[in-house]
């Protein structure tokens, strides 16, 4: 096992994405974890089982019989005023679907790593974003990670974001299946004490277990109040932006690593830009560097938060751009492009300058995306920059037609 | 066990003013079960269903204890999560009080859609009492058949029609299935035999580990029956051997009540509209099958309990 038993001080270590996630969870040491194994999340559950078996955490681990029960038990635990976590992928997330919405509307600060995997069918175990994209409107905050370090950092920040009194929403931390979860990378881990200090104690406003102040959770809520509660939920998501920024700032102070809603890579004078989520950003950065060497003004935007959607930041980042390609690792089957594309294009509607937008759906079911694929996208944008007439809006990249 | 006078003096966690139908068995069962907790605080969880929708219409709640409703099929996993949180806080010294954990589900949330969640929670050994108020169909959505509906009963999805005389299948024996989980305590009870029911709830709450109670819950709206006959119907279900009272403690089966003289099943069936068609001559065979099934189940139970006819 390459997850260390303890991290007394900041430490560089070579770990897989799943090991980085497991380490973050161990350092957070939630009171309750309820989880069910599913590829490619499995290692996380196995590592956590070892932590419990070896007495490295005080966490009570509920080895549930399904993901539906995992999320249900986590909701019960979180409503009891403790920190509760789970982790899943693909069909596991789909099985949780119903309870995802309940967790969010009950305003429970649950943190859940989602190891992105293509959602059935056909059944497939490899990476795409169809699982978490399907849950994009469940009321969870969604953070996407480029690599193991970001997955680790996002999970630790997620605890603070979720539990902030202005937010009180569950957070999904997404990391690409296999590409991040199973690849070995160097990360810099914070010390156990630093993480504990950063997350602090969780003191809920109310709990099922406060016998002197009993509460009713999950009542029937009809047309006279349901709408107000949904409005409050929407407000919480709007407020989450500010909290995400504040937490990132505090996190930078303890780690030296800076996070925002999005990362701009060589965007200062970019004429053409690509927008991606997750591990593809690494490949795209290499593509940008290579294009820049040939004098092409290419830039990249990596979205870290998808919920709440950083529309204002995107408009600002794209203000000087002549053409944009939005890459979607999931289709929405709307017959007008993928989910990231729809959101970005909608955000640009209010922009003073609206560059032409193109959608590239790619990498479904783990189809590899290489440097040459990304270069192809930029090449298309160059064409668009010169003469956008008659171009196709939605593309499927790297597929046999 | 406390005397009736002592029981009536105990605080009621379910307050009056909830919106269950007149004559509903569920609220009677809930009150009897909660009496068993005495003065120990309880957290109640409910599956989606009649009991939940009628007791927690926001901004009101009929529950004086803490209460959680999550969804239809996950009350067992949910109360398991609550109980686990309690164990952690107890371990860390953050909670001093003893708290009991009780889940209520109808037969829909228990026998059918919530069956997996229930089975998993029982197998994992959570220290909870799960109570099924079994009214033998999905009453909350308008009287549809469940796997707890007896053969021949007319429901809105197994109507007594010209060709099919009510539900074609016999009911599932969930109490036995729960006993097969080898949990510390399983019992079947009826609100008509309140002393027996409260004692069983006490047993369920006192064992270390999961306990399951299956309680027959007459439904005047769905069976349909007279609202003032609920307890009488529940008693006849016991006296006809349709709903035997027994318990399984550490694997040992025991009859807790044996009718002195079996009352004919027809007496119970006649009090309920859902069986009316069974008395037509053309459905005589169905009636006989139902009776034979009840008798066979009774004999099998006697054998398990080591009792003679």
C-alpha cells in the first residue's frame, strides 16, 4: 500500500489518483463513510477498509450493499450532524440519483469523490464524463480535477465549501477514471495536522441526535413551501461562488497552490481558445505550447467548477478571443451538442463580444485523446477565425464515422 | 412490562392532529411501539408512505421526537446511517444519552421496493428496530397490489375482474425471510394484542443488533372496512390463524398466542370489501386455495415452534 499511515509534515510522494483521494479522506477522517465498490473507484474503498482495519482512522465504515444505500446512509449520518463521505463512479452514481437530489435539497454538506467513468450502456469501464454530467442538475457543487494533486486538493477544499453556513450543499469532486485514478503521479501532500486545522470541527446547526432539540428532516413539502425551498437552494448555489474563492485563498496560504473557478493557460493574447474539463487539460497545455512555438496564438481554459457555473469569469476570459472550441467528454443527446458546450454558449449570450463556438465531443468510453487530436481542434479554430461561414458547430472527435 | 396505567402516563412521541384516515392501523401501531421505548429518546425514520405523508406536512410535524424521511426504498439504510453516526459520537464521547432507533415502513417500502435496503441493513447488524405496518397493498398511491397482498384480494392493480378474480399469487412470507437473516429478534404482531405487541417492541429495542417486527395494519380505505372495526378485524386475523403471533429469538421460533378455537377464515374475509367476490360461486376454488394456504402456513409455523395442532 502506498498511502502512508501518517504524514507528519508536507511530503512529496508518488501515488495514484485513487491513493491521493484515499489519503485526503484519511486526513479528513470523516465520522462515517458508506461506500460500495465499483471500477474505477474500487481502490478508494479498499484503502479505506485498510485504514479502518489497521485502526488508522476512527471512522465508522458502512459496507453497504449498493450505492443507493451508500448515499441513503450518508444522508442519515449527515442529518445526524456528523461528517459523512462516500465515493463512486458511473452506474453507482446513477443508482444514487434519487438520493443525490435529496442530499442537496436537505442541504447536507456531504463530500463525494466521483471517479469518472462512462455510464452504461453499452457497459464500459473507462473514462468519460457522462456519469457526473448526468448529475449536473442534482444540486451538487461539482469540481473537476486535472490530476491527482488537484483531486487531493479539491477534496480537502470541498469539506470547507460544503460546510460553509452560506452554502450547505454537497460537493462532488470529479477525477478521470484510470487516467487519473490509476496513473502514478507525484503529489505534495499536506501534513495531517495542517489538513485537520484547515477543515476544523464541523458544528451543525441542528442534528437528529440532539435529544433536547428534536427535528423533523425530509417532510412532505407541497405547493405552499416547496418552491421557496428550491429558491433557497438556488440562492445557496449562487452564494457558493464567493465561498469557493475564499476557501481557495485560504488553501493557497497553506499549500502554495492556487485555485479558481477556471484556469487560464496562455490566454493573455489568445486568439483561439479551447475549453476542457479534467485530465485532457494536461494534453491540451502541451498542444498550446507546441502551437505557440509556430506562432499560433492558442490558449486554453480549464474549468474547475462546473456547478456553480462560472459564467462571468468565462465571459471575461473569452473577451478577446476570435473562436472557441468547447470539448465535451459526454454527449447530452440534445441534438445540439454536449453539456459544457450548451452552458458556455449560453454564458456568452450576454457577452459584448460573442466569438463563434464549436463543440467537440470526444473520448467517450475512454477513447484516447492524443496531442494530434487537440491540434486538430485548434486547426479547425484557425479556419473559423479566418472564415466562420459554413462551418459545422458540433463535431465528434476521433470517432469512426 | 409496564402496566396499562404506567403506559398511558408515558409521553407520546406521535402527537394527535396528524392526517391519517379514521381507523388507520398505522398510528395505533406506532403509538404502541413507541410506548415500548419508555422514556428513552428515539429517532424515528419513515419510508415514503401513508404514515410519512400524513405526519409531516411542512411546516407541521406530528413527531415530538427526531424524525427523518429520506425516500421510499431506503428507510433501512437511512436509519442505519443515523445509528452509525450515533455510534461514532458515542465512541468519541460526544453523546452521553442512550438513544433508540426505529424505522417504520409500509409493506411497499418493506416487502418490495425497500427489500434490498432492509436486507442489507439487517445483515450489517445495525442496532435498530424495523417495524413494518403491513396493510397488504400500496395504500398511499391508491390501493395497488404488493407482494404482501393475499391471493384473491382485489386491488386497483389486481382488480376482481370477469376473468381474473383478484390477485393470482399468494403473499410473500417476509417475517420468515427476516428470520432467515439470523438477526437477534424477529416477531409478528397485531395491534389487537397490544400487550403482546408492546412486549415484542421492547424485546426488539433491547437486543444488541437488528430487530424486525411485522405488524398487521388494517386499512379501512383499502380493504375496505368499517373504521370502527379496525381492532376487531386485526383480532379476527389472529383468531383465524391468518396472522399468527410469534417471535423468533436467536433462531428459536415461539408461538406467543394460540387461538383456543380457530375461527373460520370467512368471518375475517367477510368484513372486507376486497374479498367480496370470493363468495361468488364461480370463485369458490380461489377461496378454497386461500384457506388451504393459510392452513398450510399455520401448520408449518406450528412445526417450527414445536407445537401440536
